[in-house]
């Protein structure tokens, strides 16, 4: 093919980068998935035919929430550091993010252990159990997926293979992590504030 | 390949790749054109499967008190017919066209994420196979074969106590997997359109098909994901004993209906809008005129996208919602008719005063205009709540949505295949066979589905496996079943045309229709790299500008 001639109104041509665009579309789809789980939770509040009820067994997860929300700050700092080439600072904050994420998951594990072993609440017990494990489990599985990505980047970082030119990819992961964080604010509000 | 398709010297053994290598080439490809063709071939294969299921349904209903299949088999057939046609024919064939056409229309080398593209296809493919493996469950795990819960899978029929066995689990898991494929594809195509356009192709200069595809991908992301989520909840019920849709434990059957139709109604537009895209490309070329009202067409598309997510409960007027909810959904459903009507008039405005060429793609596009108008009118009728109460769950509804999806969508898909087949293969489809296909299908389609309106108004319910004689239903059902024979004959002409023209069709050249969008600027079939030079775009019809440098479009836009 011969090239088509340049139009008289040639404009400087820049397009949005594909990674940041794609993660936003992905988050749009994920939001719709969470919306269904959240609506199911809200719809079934107080409709369980048997106990235990949320008021009896749930406590506001202060430490977990602090862990996850502050991890948004650390990952943001790490991303900024990488963009200006400060790889050592990047690694420090990146590992801090992983630790905070691990703290969150440990909190979830403790909470589920207590609910199952002490209060005998499972997915089968009542509607509260079904909706609680579905919603909190969906969110926790997203944290686990995010941790997987964080750890892969950390492994490359420890091999000194993460440099400033990878800032855009790291930015995509951090956008996802922020999204998981925002979802947690919704989940906390629905499960531990409205739902109790 | 040379222009005649006949190599000048006999190929040596070294030149011809072995069958294994060629299959391997298709299996590992990340090329958007190859994957697009794979999607389309996969969907056409399942079109045959879904068509056989429909034929069995119509055989059973040809006369009163018939016993071609059992009541259970009939339930399985209409469940799998609906599921197959929506998820394994409609969605993948449109994904195939988007894959093939979008990078070519925007002048890109490939999609934004070629490997994600391959993932999307193979996930869809295996999800479809898993779905159909449910027919084998009696042999594999016992129980009855095939899901019989309807394509909408209303709760609590899907709970383990009502649907024992594993067939429904195959259906649920198959659809979750197919949904992942759709979401991956939508992220990819939408990103491609925003991030990969050739220099100069601003949003306002994109071909209408690409514009519509962008809107459709956004709709897939907000519509298919809720279905995936609802199916995960259903799977938790069936596999782990949760109670979301278990009415015995306080679960709600109506909630499932909301979740399903929040997916199900936007899905209708996800399927239908690409058809609008095809005719928006085809009608201007065969009318030899620019599309009438391009900015309005884009605005109407976006409007349909937004309105479509607020109309879902018009599938639920008979459930017993509040009058306020009924009124809201009746009005929002009626609103869709406005942008859709604008589109119809714009297509007519494009044809008005044009030099219309009645080639096969244009014939299918014109039949689409008329049949889709009927579908739209019955749609508005069904949006009127008291009318809906009378006719919901009757054959009137069946006739309505088959006018949308067959008389509307399938006709535009046929038009698109006749229009772009020369680009993908380098060969023209036979016009003679195409006209046979067209006329047989027009007659067959209308003979099948016009009578169903009347059967429905006489009170024939949907999803019943037989009906009583002497209620005035025989003539409508018999003509409906006879129409299927015409459609099958037309379909046979189509398949034969596809196969025969692949070897013997006339050479197409780069631009057989004298068209204006970028896909016609490269060779047929396009090389792996699509475009040797980076195309520069100065208007909505870059190829017109190239052919008519003395009178380019940017003087007028």
C-alpha cells in the first residue's frame, strides 16, 4: 500500500497508553461484578431465617482497614520513586506494601477462623453466612491476586531488574491495588456498618 | 499467492507446510485476523448446532399432539438453543468481526494485546465445548443429559433440589468461562480503539462500525460481568450449599431475575448494535453516498448504550413489581425507540437519492431495515405494561425477539459476510448463490416468524412442548415449521457459497466495492503486518481522499 497523503490539518498525534487505558476498562468490569455481590448482600440483610446474626459475631476490623488503606499510600510512594529512578526507595515502599497486604490477609484469616470454629458460621448456615463469605471472599481473592502481582515485581526488583522504564507497568498494578482498596471501603461500610 | 491463485511452478515439498504445521500455526497464532476468522468459523459451527436444535423444536411443534421428542428433551432443546445462539453464535461471531475489522479500519498493526486476544478466543472455545459437554453427563456422571432450566435459568428451578445431576453445573461453569472470554475481548478491543488509531484518525473520523464497536465493548463490560457474578453466586448455591436463590432458606427468586436481566437486556443491544455498525458501512457504499448524519448516528449509539442499562425489568412486568417500577421501565423502554428510529431514518436518508446497487450485501441490509422495523414496533407494543400482561410468555414474544435477532441481527451478519469475505479471502462470493440464499432466507424467515405473532395473540404459551388441536393454532404452527425448510435451504446455499468461492471465486482485488474505509486500502487478504506504510487520515473517508485528491472530504467535514 502506498501511504495515504498527509491531510492539510495534520495535528501532533498522541494517544493514551494502552496499559493504563486497559486497566480502567478492566476495573469497569470488576466494578459491575462487585456491584452484584454488594446488592445481594444489601438485599439479604436481616432476612436470615436462623442465627447467628452479624451483630452477634462481627467486629469492626480496625487493624485490617488501617493496613489496607495505608498500603495505598506506600504503593503510590513506591510508584513515584520508580518514575524518578530511585529504585532503592521504590523497593522499600514496595516491600512495605506487601507486608501491609499480608497483614490484611492475616486479619481475614483470623476472622474467618473465629467465625467457623467458634460461632459455627459457614456458607451453608444462613443467608448472612452465604452473603458474607461471598462478598468478603470475593474481595480477599482480589487482594490475593494483587499480592501475586506485587510479589512478582518484588522478585524482579530483588534481582535489580526493575528500572525507571518499567514505571508504566508498575503504575498499572498500583491502579489495580487502589481499586481493591476502594472496594474495601465499600465492603466495610456495607458489612460492618450498614449490615450490623 | 498470485492474483489468479495458480502458482507458476509446481510447489516443492519444502514449500507446502505439513498439515501438522498448519494446524500448529492456527493454534499458536496471536494475529488478530486469524483469531477473527477462528471466532467466526467457531460461531458458524455452533450456528449449525443451534439451527439443528431449532429444527427439532419446530418438528415437534409442526402439528398438534406431536411426539417427535419427549417433554424433557424439548426443555433441553430450547434451553440449549437459546444459550447456544446467544453465547456461542452471536457473541463470538461479533467478537470475530470486531477482531478482524477494528485494527484494519483504524489503520493499526494488530490489537492492543495480541496474546490476551488469543486467550479470549481459546477460553470462549473451551467454555463452549464444556457447555455442550452437558449433553454427555449421563454417560460421564449420571443423571439426565443437558440443562433444562431455560436460557434465563430462573430460580429456584436451578437449585439442586429441582435440578439434580450435573448438567446444570456444566451450563453454569461453561457460561462463567465464556464470560471471562467476552470480558477479556472487550477490554482488548476497547483499548485498541482508544490507543492504536492511525495518525489523524480522531474520534470524530472513526468509521461508524468502529464507533459502535467501542460503545458495545463498554456495554459488554457492564452487562456480561453481572451475569458472571450472578452465575458465581448460583455456583456457590449448587456446589457449596449457599442460599442465594434457595427460597426454602429465605433466598429470593426475584433477585435472580433482576440479576439475569441486568445482563440480559443490555445483551440484546450488545448483539444488535454491531449489526447497526455493519449496515452503517454497507448502505453508504452501495448507495454511493456518504452516511447521512454521522454525528447523530454516534450520539444515537451512545444514547442506546446508556438507556439500555435502565430497561431490564421490562422482562418482569408480570412478576408483581410496584406500579412506580412498572411505569419507570415502560417509559425507559419506550425511550429506546427514539435513537433507534433516528438510525433507521438516517439509513433511509443515506439511500435517498443515491445510486443504489442491489448486490447481495445491500439486499440483506434492505431486508434488515424492513424486518427490524417490525421488530421495533412489536418491541414498543410489549413495553406497554397492560399489553405485556396479556402477551408475556406467549409466542408473540418469541416472534418479537426472533425478528430482532434473526430478521435484524442475522441478516446484517449475512450482509457483513458477503461484504467482507473478499477482504478476508481475496475471493468474491458468488452473486447467483447469494441471491438464492437471500430469497430463500427472506421467505423462510417470514414464513416462520410472522405466524408466531398470531399464535401468540391466540394465547399459545412459550416453552410448551405440544399443543391441543382445534384451538386455531395448527395453521400458524405448521406454516412456521414449513418456513424452517426454506431457511435450511437458504443456509445450505450460504455454506456451499462459502466453501466453493474459497477456491473458485473471482479474484477480489484490494477494493472490490470501491469503498472508503482503510481496510480496503491494503491487499486481500491483508499481509500479516496489515499496512506497509502508516496511513494518514484526514477525514472520515480516507480512501476517498486517496482516490480523489482533487476533491477530498476534509473540504466538507
